[in-house]
C-alpha cells in the first residue's frame, strides 16, 4: 500500500521536531526518525489499528504521539500526527 502524508501531518511532525530539539540537541532528529518509522510501517499494518474519532490511530512506539490515518482504496492517507498529551477536546477539534 502507498502511504501519503498530508501537509497538515508534515506540519505536526515539524512542530514535534522543534519541541524535542528544544529539550535536547539531536532529540528532535530521533523523534523524526522514530515517527517516520511508525508511518512507514503503515505500508504493511494499515487497518489493524483501532478507530478513534473516525480515523485509524496508530500509537508511536517511542514517543507519546499518535498517527491518525484513513485508508482509501489502495493508499493510506496520514492526516495528523498529534501529541497524545494534548487536551482531548483540542485533538477532536484538530481532526475535524
């Protein structure tokens, strides 16, 4: 399956990178490597994740982030990559 990452999700990844880079040098790059690995795994595992707020949600293995995606025919669309520590109302609003 082909994985497409939408602009909004890329912006989420950039925000996460900046947050972790401020915490410690090179932690931002480790964050991106980890999240891209999680996103790439959707080629094989898309559809096995539970549905939350109308989207499949894959939890990151190393960071408190979730990848929200939809499956359309033969491709996976990643719509958002959000910090699970955010207020659930904010997450719900962001996904609308």
